[in-house]
C-alpha cells in the first residue's frame, strides 16, 4: 500500500542549521572549503521515505498514463475515411482534428506541469485523466464534426499532460544517482509511440470494423477510467512542494483512497471517532529547503513557467538537441511504411510486423541505458573530491550545483557514443532500403537490423539528454518536462511534415539519413558547449541562488 505515515523532522534540526550557515557563507568560500564542509556534514535525511517497492508501484502507475498520447493519436487513423463519410465532411477537415491534436499536445503540458508543481502531482494527474475521459466519451456520443473537433481538443489536453507529470513524479521520489533506472520506465511508454503506431492502427481498424468507430473512443475511455481508479486508490502525492520527501502528510483531499479505507477500518475496529483531518499546509521554511519540508507553500499558478526554463543557457541547448534526436525517430518511422510497400511489396500486416524492430530496439536501449547512466553517475561521484561514494537514497544533493562535479560528463558520455551508433546505423539503413536499380534489392533483414540499432541509439541518446535536463531543473521538474514536451512535439511535427516530401524528391530514404545525420552534426556544438561551459553555468546559478 502506497501510504506513508508522517515522520518528525526534529532530529534533523541541527542539519538544517548547519546547511543554513553554509549557504550564508558560500559566496565567500572557495570550492575547496565547500567540499570540506560537505564532508564534515552528518548524513542528512533520506531523499524519499518511499520504499523501493513503493517507488516501483508509483512509477508503474504513471507509466500506464504515458501510453495515452501515442495510443490516442495513432488508433484514430484507420477511421479517417469512415468518419469523413458518416459526418459528411472532407478528409481534409477530418485531418484538421489531427492537426489540432498535435498543436494542443505541445501546449497543454505547460499548464498541467505548472499545476502539478504548485498544487501537487496527484490532483493534476487525476484532473488530466478526467478531462481525457470526458473527451473520449463526448467523441463516442457525438454525431457532428463540431463535437468531434472539440472532443479531440479535450483528449489532447488531458492525455498529453501525463507525460510531463510522469517525469516530474520520478524526480520527486528518486535522487539523480537513481534517476536513470526509474525514468527509463516512464520514458518507454511515449518513446514507443512511433514504433507501435501501426499496431495501434490495426487495433483501431479491427474495433471499428466489428463494433463501429465509436467503439474506439469507448475503448480509450475504459482504459483511462481503469488507470484513473488505480491512481485514485493507490497513487500518493509525491510533489516536494507539498509533502517534502514524503514524510509530511498532504491535506485531507489529497490522500489516496486506500488510506481513507485503512483509516476507516482502523477506527471501526477501535471504536474511536476519527479526528478531524488537518487542512493547513506545513509552515514554509524561512532559510533553506530540506528533504523533509515542502519547498514552497505560496507558489502561484503560471502556465508560462515552462518557457522560463529556456532562459537557462545549458537547459535550452539540451532541449533543442534532444528535440532533434526525438524528431528523427518520427521522420524515419513515418516514411518506413511507404518504402517497405514500394521496395519489398509488403502488405499492411507485414509492414506492422517490421515495426517490431525499432520497438524492441527502443525497449532494450531504454532499460539498459537507465542502468548505465546510474552506474556512470556513481563512478564520477566516487572520483570527485568532496563527494565520494553516494549512500543509497541520500537526501544531500548540493554537490550537483558545484563546478567540481562533472554532471554533464556523467550524463552525456553514453549519449555521445549512442549518437555515433545511431548516425552510422541511420546511414546504413537508408541506403540498404533504398532501391538503387530495378532488381537490386537488399534482403529485408539487413535494413531492419540497422533500424533496430538506429532506434536503440536514438533512444539511449535521448534518455541521457532528458535525465540531464531534469538534473538541472530539480526545483521545477514539472516545468522542465513540459518544456521538453514542447520541443519534442513541435520539432517532431515539423520533421514529419518534411520527411515525406524529402523522400519523394530524392527517390528514397538514403538521403533522408544523410540529412538527419547532417542536422545532428550541425547542431552538435550545442552538446560541446554544455560539456565545456556547463560546470561554470551551474556554479554561477548556485552563486545567484545563494545571494
């Protein structure tokens, strides 16, 4: 059961006083003095009081929600022609519902992410799912184009916010030294979206054929409803703005259904009248934020908070490059069906089976990369003076702001190697799939192997980049993940729009691989600048926060 009892923080008051003194004197000390003070500090409170089992359950629940955006987008495609006939509109007008879905998908997470940073992850997630369910039910019951258009807007607004919430939730409950493994689970859902698109289309086609197109939206509503019930019963509040490291009880309305049932059962057995639930927020600390106190109690809602993330030079460079890496997957996979049909003469079912190659590549890569990132992080920490071996689940993460800790190197070393693999595999995939002359066709297995490697490399690189973005924005994870969603969706949409005309103009996907690899190389100075200047930027930001 994912309910954590409130724990007292009195035993850590001395730690808080010492940390406050460090902050007041930090601007006058040297890096060496900072490192010595860190070594002299006693072990702080745990970063999170959730057990490993509870963390896995939390991540599993939020990962279920990340399947909604890609599933909703792709399952809709098989019924476009059918909807055009039944609603008596053109296919162009039906395609407008897809366009508006993608536009809102890039905007809505900014609102949901900021709401979760201020009011909590749990209410934001439950509200987003309710909006999504309303959109599905409305689309299923509607019989006009206007209703369908409006309901697709609701679907996008509710479903797309789950991605921002998933990464923010992981940031709440795990330290940077553990983030790689846990974030890989939630990233898997929406990174698999492009690869599983044709399978979703088959599901959508079968449902609409035997049950009607309305059944597609009922299917999505039922899935989201089940996830909502699971989250309402078992998902605790994790926002550090609200519950600190999980040891502070949230307000009564923000508790899980399971906690209410357990409390009611205990009182019935004891015959004691339950006390009135506390509704006041814990007092805001006046000096520093610790892991047992909420980091803010008076923050205001600001949907534009995600745009402020771009003001940080290191984060903005990473956002642009990670968006390009993610967009490349959409460009490759959006052109794959047409090339397989043209060159190898495959039907829809066989084309869908070919998408298993990048799907398996993504799953394998994300799971392995998460563990590699954690291992490399701890390796660099052990080599850094003043840090050393990181105790499991420790709440002390001040070393992440110091220039002496090679945070960028710890996160991006694996990404650099993965990008080399992805770029080389992409070039080989393109030219082995492109038909050079009539009758000269490379066996299908060859480009599929390279497609597997390309998907694995791209997913691994994106995982390292996204983890570094979250490390740099630990105080605003919701806004940071929303900013990632903006660049990912909009660059992905632009890349997809350019991919097909490029393939048509060049006669195949060979030059597509050249163009994508060229863009990676052209924008590689973004990563080089982060490698070289990232530590200095972090130190400057730390100095401003202390001042």
